[in-house]
C-alpha cells in the first residue's frame, strides 16, 4: 500500500495583494506558503484552480496570471454566492487553500503562427487574460492579435491598467465596447456580438477564443459562424459548478465529459458532439 | 471557553427588542441580581423566533432555551407575539414527543418596565434548568 | 475580515465586576479579530475617536463594541463607524453592562459571560452585510383624528406652521368634551367662551379641511405616505346648502330624539343642530327618530327648508385623502350609569353623571343654566357628589385614576353654591387628587369658601326615599356610617377609552394598553410618539387628561409633525425583509402573516409568482422570515444565518 | 365496480383537460404507479384497486394546465389544504372522487409474505387480498394490511370532488380513535421516547423521499435542508442533523399535514416519520380545534391567531 | 488446501466472530422490518434471506466523511497574524462486508474505475477498499425489481466479491474469488467445499434462470435519437418526485458534495453523498442551473449509468441491476423499463404507441 497524494488537500497559500477590478470583481494574487512549492509550480494557460476559504468552501477559478510570470497566482472573483463573498472579504496576509492546476488548457501550441481573435465579456476576460499575457510574452510566435472586449458599463471593465497598456501597443488590436452610452465614454457602444459583426474579423488562419456570460457566448458563436469561422477554430472555456475538480463528484459533466477534468477548454467542434445541458 | 463547568449550564435566550430586551435592561439598571447562565440573543420581535432556532439550540448544546416577548396585545409590531405564541406553544407540546423535556423550553412575556419580573423569570428558569441538569440530546453517530 | 473589538469599562460600572482586560485579551485570540482593546468610556468623545482611529489605522471592516445596552448607544456607535467610512450595519454591540456587570455578582462568571457575549457579537458581525437606506418623498399633509380640544390645537398648530391639515371628527360638530363643559377649573372661566373662538379659527383656517360627522374607514401606507379613506356619514342634509338657520329643527314634529350632545339630559328633534355654537353649524337628521325614515312619511323639514337642502336619499360617502403623518386625538369615553347597580343603574332620574350635570349647569343647556333636577324640575338643595364612580376599582376593570374628577367635582360644588346659595354639597371621596397648578387651592376653596362637605369614604348604596335620594356610605375618617338625603346625586364616572379605540389602534397599527388607551413610545422621553413612525398621540386617547395637558400634548404632537416634515425626503430603515426570488416558491404565506400588509405577490417575467416586500411599509418585525419555510425572505440584520451564528457561538463552543 | 365508473368519469372529462392523473400497474403485482392519461386510448391502462395508495395530488401545484385527478377521501384533504393555502386554482382541476374502504400497505403485505417477489394479486369479495408468489397464494384481510391511516379513516368519501365514482360511504371508525396512537406514545417516558427516535432516525439516509413525496412540502428545490443561505443544517450524517431535518419537516408542516402518510410510505428505511407530524396535528386539534384539509375555507393555524387564545395558558415557572 | 469451502449454518456466527477479531464485520441485520448493514455484534439479529434495504456501499464509501480538519491559529506574539493547520486522516481499520449480495459487491468495481483507476486516486476510498474483505452471498431467488442479468451480472456473479457463499440446505458453500478471499478458507470453521460444488452450481444456475432480463439481450444498445429526445424523458419521468432514494440506495451511484463546516475558528471539510436528482446538485452561484428540470436530471442519471460511463470505461454499465431504485422508488419509476424503451427495439414499440398521441 503506497501513500498517494491526497487530491482533496489544498496547498496553503497567502493572499499577497487584492485588486478591486470592478464594483463586484476583485483579483487576488496569492502565493504558496512553501517557497519550494511556489518555485516548482507549473501550469498551462487556461487551467483552473480551486480556491478555498476554510470554513466556507472552495470555488473554481481560472488562474489568470500567465505561466510566464510566476511570483504569484492570480484569480479574479466575481461576487455571486457564499464562497465568492467570503473571498471578497480576504485581505493581504489572509490564509487560503489552493488546489491547482486542474483541467485542460488552451491549445496554444496549435495556435502558433496563426491570427488570434479574443472575444470576451465582463469577467470572461479572466481566462483570456492568461493566454493574452502568455502570447504577448511570446509575441513573435503569433500573427495578428485582436481583442474584442466589452462590459455593461466602463466601471465594469476588468484589468483597466492592462487594457490601457494593450491599447497603446501597436502589436495588439484592442476593441473595447460597453453596452450603452455612458458619461465620459468615447469608444464603441453596443453588445459584444454586435461589435463582432461590425468589426467582422477575417476567419482566415484565425483562431477565435471566447469567454463571457452564456447569452453573449450564444450570440458570439452565431456571429462567428456567420463570419465563416470553422468549428475547430472556435475555442471557449466553460464554467460549471464544480466541487472535487478531479472528475469524480459528478456535477460538472456534460455527457461523459467532465468540465473540471476534460475541460474547461473546448472547441465548438467538441461541444457540438456533447449533449446540450450546458 | 464556554459555560463555566460545574457552575453554569447553557441557556439561550431570545428577547424581543422592544419589550423583553428592555425589561432585561431595566433589571440591569435596577441592579436586580440574576444567575449568569443566560446568553441573550436580541431579535426585533418574538414573532421573529422560528421554533427551529429553539430546536437547533437544544440539539446542538443548549440545556435550556428561553423566549420572551411583549405581552399579548402590546407587541410593537401589533401581531408578532400572537404568531409567536402559537408557534412556540406548538413546539412546547412537540418537544416531549421526541424525548426533550418541555421544561427546558420556556416562553413568556416581559415588558420593558418589568425589571423585577425579568429577574424572577431568569432566576426561576435558571434554577429549573439546574434542577433538570445538563441535556444530552446531542449524540454524534457517524456512518 | 478584520474585526475590531472595543470593550468599555464604563468607569467602574463594567470594569468593577468584569475583567475587561481579560475579555479584550481573549478576543485577540479569535480568528477574524485583528484588534481588541478596552477603554474607560467608549461612548465619550475620545472613546469614539479611538474607534475611528483604529478603523483607519488597522483597516478594520467590522466593529464590536461591548458596553452598555444597544438601546442606549447603538446609534451613537453606528454614527461613529459611519464617520470612519464603514457602513453603519457593520456594528454589533454586546451588552455587558445591563445584562452582565450590573446583575452578576461573581467577577469570574461575569467575565466569562462577557467573553461569550462578545464572541456572539463577533460571530454575528462577521455575518453582517452593509445595508443602505433609501429615501422617499414625504407628503406634507397631516391627518388629525378627533376634533376635541387636543385635536383642534394640533390642527391649528400644524396649519399655522404651514401644513395642510385634514381634520376628521366623528360627531356633527367639533369641540369634543370641552364644548359640553360649563366652566373650567381652576379659573371658573366659561368653557365654550374660550373654546368657541378656537373652533371658529379651525373652520376658517384655509389650511384646514374639516370633515365633520365622518369616520376613518381605512388607513394604508406608512410614514410620509398614508392613504386614508374617510367615511362621510349621511346627514340627509346637503351641507353645502344648509345655512344653519334652524327652521327645520323648530318645525320637526319629532321631539323625543335622543340628545347626544346633552348626554340625554334633554331630548332634541329628529333633525337638529347639536348646540348653538356648533361648528359647522349644520343640521343633520337622526334617522332612528325621523318619521320620514321610521314611518315613511313626514317631509316637514324638506318643505320648510328655505334652501332645499334636505335629501332623504343621501348615502354615506367615502373620500380619499393622502397624508404623511397622523395625529390621533380621539379623546375618551365615560362609564355608563348601568355599571353601578348599587347606585340604581340609571333607574333613578336624580342620579346623574358629572358630564350630565355640566349640561344642567350650562347656560345654553336644556335648563338654560338653572339647576333643576331631572325628576321634577325643582331646584335641589342638597347635592351629593360621588367621586371615583368606577375609577380605581379593579373589580370594574378600571384600576387607574381618572385624573380630573376631583377637580371638576370641586368646580361643580362651587357652581352649585353659586347658583343656589342655600344649597349644601356633599362630596364622597377616596383621595383628593389636585396636583396641578392652582388645583389644590381650588379644592380648598370649594370646602372653605363654598362650604362643600367632603366625606372620605365610599358610597355603598343609593336608594330613593320619597322625593329624596338616600346616599349611604362610610366615613372612613370617623369610622362611622353616613347617610345623606340628597335631592340630586352626581357620580364622577370613570374615564375610559373612547368607544372603538381598539379598532382604531388596529387600523393605525399602534398599540394600546389593556384599557384601550394608546401607548406612547416611551413613557418619559417620547410621550407623544407611538411605536409606529408618523403616528402621534394627543389628548386623552393616551390616558385621562385635563384640558391644559391635552392642549399641551396637541401642540407637542404638532411640533413633532412639523419637525418630521421639515425634510422633503425621509430615510427608510434598511433593516427590513428582503426576498431572494430564486429561492421563493411563491406560497405567499408571508403575505398572510405580515402584520403590515407589506408583502405582496409579484409575477416575474417567466410567470413565476414570488413575494415582494414593499420597502417603505415593512416595519422589520421578521414574522415573515420565521413564516417562510424555505428561508427565502430574510429580515436584514436579523437573518437566519446571523441568528444561527449567534446560536452556534453559544452552543458549539 | 369503481374501476368502470372511474374510467367513465375520465372519458367524460378528458376532452376538457390536458391530463388526467390516475394509477396503472407498476413493476410488479403489488405496486401501482401514476398514469398520466392524455388520450382516450390510454384509459385502458388505468387500474383502480386497493393498491392505489399513492397520494397523486402532490403533482397538482406544479402543473400549470387544467388537469383531472382521481382522489380517494384521504387524498382529497390535500386538495382542501391546497385550497386553504391558495396553492392551486380550483378552476383548473377536475376532481374525480372515489369513495374508498381502505387501501393496502405494500410494506405490510411484504412483511406478511416474507418479502417474496409477487407475481400477481387478486381481490376477493370478502375484503381480502390474495397475493401470488412462487411459494403459493397468501390470502390476507385488507383490514390487517391497510396503512395505519385507514384504520381510523374519517373521510372515506372525498371532501371535494366534481364527479363521484361510486356511492358515498360514511366512516364507521370512532373519531376518538384518530389520535389514539399519539396519546399512547405520549404515555411513554421521556427516555423511552428519546431512545425510540434516536433508534429510528439513526436509519435515515437523508434521501428526502419523505420530503419530495410530501404534498405539503411546497419548498421542494428551495428546501433549507440543502441550502447554505440559510444554513440551518450541515451535510454531515450525524444523528443531530438527521434529527434536525425531521424536526424541520415536522415544524414546517405544523397545522398543514393532511396525514396522507406518504412520508412514511415512501421511506426506504421504514422510519415512522408521519408520527411527528401527526403529533402536531393532535395538538392543533386540541389547541385550535383545527384539522388540516377538511374545510376549504379554514385557515392554517400557524398563519393566523386569536387575540385571546382560549386554549393557550401562560406557562408558569 | 481445497479450492472451495463449506460453512455449516450453525457455525456462521462463530465464523463471523472469528472474522471480527481483527476487523469490523458489517453484516445485514434486522431492525424492525428493515435490513441494514451494521457492525456485527451478538445482540444484533442477522438477516440473510433478502437483500438489505440499503447496500453496504457506505462501509467503503461513507455517506459523509471528513476530508480534513482545519484550525485557524493565532500567532500568540502578533494577534494580527493567523495561520491555518490542516489535518487529514486516511487511516481506517480492517473491515469485512459479510453476506452482501453479488450485485452490491459488483457495485464497488464500478467505483474502482472512478476512484482508483485514475491519475488522481481518492485516498479515502482506496484505503477503505483495500482494507475491506467482501464476502458475498449469492441470491437464491430474485427480489422484486431485480434485473442483474440484464446488465451483465447475475445472482452469483463474482465480480467484486473476494469470496462468495451459496446457501445450501445445511450450510454455505464458499468460493474464493480473490487472494484475500482465499485466506478465509483457513479459518477453522470452514470445511472442504468440494462435496457441495455441484449442488451449489445447480442452485446458482437455477437462480440465474429466475431473474428476468428486461432488455432481452446481453448487449444493450441505446438509441441516440431517443436518448436525446427531450419529449421521451418528459414523458418517461413525469411521475418522478426528484428525491434521492434511488441514488442513495444505489450501489453504483457515487456523486458527492464537499462542504465546509466551522465554529469558532475550527472546522472540517466534509465529503457527503449527493444526488444528481436534486435541483441543488448543479445549481450555480449565479443561479444558472444547467439541469433545472426533473427530466434533465433523470436523463443525466440514466445517461451516466448507461451511456456516459460505458463511453468512458470500455462499455461497462454503471448499474448492477440490484433493483433497489425500483423497489424503493416512492412512485415506482422503473429504470429497467425506461432503459428498455431506450433501446432500438423499445423505440419501435414507443413509436407505435406514440403515434396515437395528440
């Protein structure tokens, strides 16, 4: 009988920094208490982690700092339920638990040499951020990078500093939009799928990666289809209620696929093979 | 740290803000001495007291539970204690059926001016619970 | 979470029997508590400053103050933390003074209890959520219910202060009990002479809308926004045409109608104007006695009325008025004679009540001010006054003192002597209560100058003997039986709550005591407020009161309304019920139990029924929360989880 | 007899409703299962016999369209209670009432026959059920294997109905018998009662069959046994938590339980959970002279009050 | 040493006492009219003549268990500093599951693939599984609702058992299945089984015959069209009340929940059975629920057992046919009937019936 690693036991970690992104989204930069663990930790862009507040519970978030910047792991958390509310009450120095990395990741190797189109809405930029930063850190591997990102109002835009940075870069085409006119907002207005239609990026040699609220995803997928993107070139990352994070507990499945283990990253081609209880 | 072993038992009190909490204050202001076992939870109205709070307390460690509100007809919210009276009476009659001595649960009406009555209630109820001794409803049984 | 805990010594009040330093030290060991300290007087200016400093310096986000009762200083500390940038609902108080240090003798036990009390507060505060009040517009009109002297005073003060006033009086004229009185104590000035001008002021005031002979049917809404339904009872006389000339009353063939104004001392006509100074001075038909109604034919008044104001078809009319505050001045009632079988229970015409005697004394009363006894219209030479007829008698359900009877008996004894110089008054009394300004001197005058004989004792029986009434009682000072043969006996019957007081209280959602008198918010510090915000009390509806006290309270209530209305917007208390529509199953049991009708059904876009709280109506009792089986409606600041956190802190430690 | 009358009634109302809820044979001879009839052809699948135990009315609140339903006297009490609580729209329900002389408790039959697989059953004219097993036939008097509720049934004829399939029957059971079992249990000592419930509730697996089958458990998906907001109860399988759950169920049914016995019938661990609710009913009767599910205009006692409660005396210390 | 054993009936208790010497022996016991696996003790009443109401799955996979305990610790020097201490305990005593039915034992093999044969094995399950000896008792006759033969099992199917007993007139014939099972033949009460081999085989064959196969085939073939047809599910499970009886009594259902409980800075993380039939199972914090309706949840349950699991694990069906979900269903939902209707032959029957519907 050999001792196996206990997959339920989180690694203890400390909150280093809390960033208020929007009125209901905060980003948390955390590092393992054991510096060796931190040093040895690797993950792939798109993988998720389970963040624990002991006594309240665990919740799954994508690690949205890129693997190329490893002083900390960053999770962005929108306040919705009990666990996220507890996370929002964390301060630097507070103790948390982390089980990571979990799940699959963006097939960035296969994207090399191609045009990349990111389409995000609201907190949906979090999983894209990892890949965007990773690609910017390996900029020469990819051709044009276009980011379409929108939120309800300007204050609801995440990662405002980085957005500014990307906007200033000449090798990134950032298109920002908010749902409606807003005092002091001079950029585009309109829902993300509408803006996608207006921008009408070419499907040629392009991979589209999208994440956002379910209703946005629905129309973005329709829009991409109209723009003649192939199902294989459309990639999304799913969110589900997860508990174990290792494909056992049975709630995040779509058919025989477990989002926590077989996902969260799926291509539209894969999704079409699966039952529709998303 | 909890109740002082050997000297105290665990008694939870739910007091309405307008009458009984005030009555307990009045008792305090008048320096009416009372046993120390009682731990008070303030609620706006006795009508806020779900009987299940009493059940939860008795199942998880309380030896006695006391609920006190405004006298009937004198509720700050007009009707709250009328509902409380029905619900709590129902509970009082249910408890012995599941093997919990109904004397461990008492509900009463004390107004903000009745400091003396409050002292009496606390003293008598605490004495009663001490006579009954600790309650061992709690029994963990896993599996 | 970063909880800060502040333990107050309250001088020696707490620190004397609680080891406050140990409490603070124990709190520092609690997870979530990052700061705990003890301080001499936390409520003092420097004490509050320390809290603010700590919030800023230590980055505290929730505060627990362990000190006196939250009923004392919760608001103080809420404001303190608010000034330091925290939401006021991130405060919890642990009452370690009234509930611990002042009542427990053993310092060890007290300290332990204090530690637990603070732990409970910490457990709760960690479950607290920021709450924000919303503001809403105030309708700056005020409803005054009751046109007696208290209501009139309140109405005039409000109107003079610039408010629109709706004054509702259930009888045909304003003036109330005071308009029936002959003279007032202790000055013996004419009651209607001082009241009359006030009544005129009321009816002439452009800011006052008077509904006489009207009653309140329904009250809905909440402070700032009440919707009132007023029932204008049918008078069968079109008051817009009636000039009050009195011709109808003169010609009316029914002469035996009960005279409400005179308390049955005389009779009146089926169509009548209650009294010469009535405001409004309008006629109304009493259908109980009117031949047109009882026999189906007569029509005399319709024929005689010069303006054609008579309308036998008239119906009650419901009118709606919206107001922002309500002053309740519904006055009092009096015991009937039938409560006193030993005094004849009303069978002896010469045993009358004090208020009836007022009417007999009154120059505009049925006897034109000549004291004539009802049985044979002769002048009584011996008049016996019986005080405490019902009052202070537990067996009759009136354990309290009726407050002003001692004074009016003295007044009536004086007036009797004035009217009939060879008369002799006897007063049976229990105690003489005359503690107002100039009152005691007044009762002495009745005895010393007017020769009224005061006998301390109860009257056991009154019975007729020839033309006389024998009053038999005890003189407890002499310890003897006394019998007085009287021509007239006046009973100072007990003051009771106005008829229908309880029903009115229920409409108003205010509380009333076992006797039907309305309960003020605080017996000392909030004597005109009720526990329902926006509803104020004036006059004897709150308890027996004489004229100056009633007038004073009328003015006080008016000033409360004026200060309430000094703001355009009011802030609602956010500690109210909130529905989680995702959990709500739409069973609407909360709608059934809400004492305030503050919950209604709402149909969501997907067709689902859910409960919805009308924020401004909800009073925050939480009956709904303990009614809801699925925990979907939660009283904010007292949610299930907040209370369970406290239960767990006690039971699972 | 009744079967044909029930079928007739269904045929009559079917054009007017979306579905008629009734019974069909289940997976073996002893079990029936609900049948949702939408078209006339499906009426043939219907059965009506003393095995039709399930209280079908629990489906009513969640159905939006107009439905027909077959009810026994006891089941009709649920409908009455729904009406009291405003949970259904009477206009949208067509009730086929069937007078009933008592049904069969499958659990009791299985106990009698030693939990054998049952090939089929038959009912004779003498009030017996004949159970066919591989070991031969067993004849049992229905009165001996009826659910406890039938033994004291006061409402053999439905209280509300639109069609009555059969002649009304009057109860021949004495009224006092209804709460007799509760009174007897009350006689036990506190220790005995505590031990009894600890032993019984220990068996609970928190599958919530009792809750989900309960027609008056209207919270269903919002039940606080599973929520964290509010967090009344943990997912730990301790006796305390099991006890708490059953107290929640009982307290939430105070003055509402129509004593259909579904909670107990469906319990896979045979816990007598209906007893708790019946106890409260006994008290409701005593305190407020209230019996759930009897008077459509009645008011559930926990959602109303009297300013002066005649039967509630202040408790002295 | 002989390959098989024989345990005379009068020695059963002795044998159990022997096993109980170094393990906790869970055996089906009668409580009232309910058969439940309980730790064997002298005062218990054993009941071998019918399957237990609840399977012995909780022995190896407890309904709730602590994953770890945690405690917040304040730094005594600096009360602003706080650390967390985690304690996980995977130690379990030796256990025996005695007289479980073959289907119950087979259920564990379905868990094994999920909990053990994975890159992240579950240490709690694994330890308990390894520490447990499973001695089954083959079924003499089917119970109401049984359909083990339809899912590749049988009343004497040995998969999952360490040893199997078959009841004969005076005793039990014992066949070891695993190495662990072989060891019990060493116990002193066990006699040589070979004289009874034939009788036992006859009994087993007879029992096998008696179990009906609702699918009438060994190789289930589910119609994808029907499976993905919402109307089929709505119709099939309109009577389901969405409780957890089927899942909690199922020897192959393993879905679980993880929740934290704490009081005063201490607490534990608990893993407890959950049921896919519950609305809360998939409810997300955002209030979105991917399987909000009963039929979607039921579809997932059937799908998991008969489509998804086989897809993942070489066609293995995640159902052992014990029949408990049918037997104890409050409304007698019959999963075997539903699955049978889902097969292509079933589909045809459905279509003929369905064409008449309005």
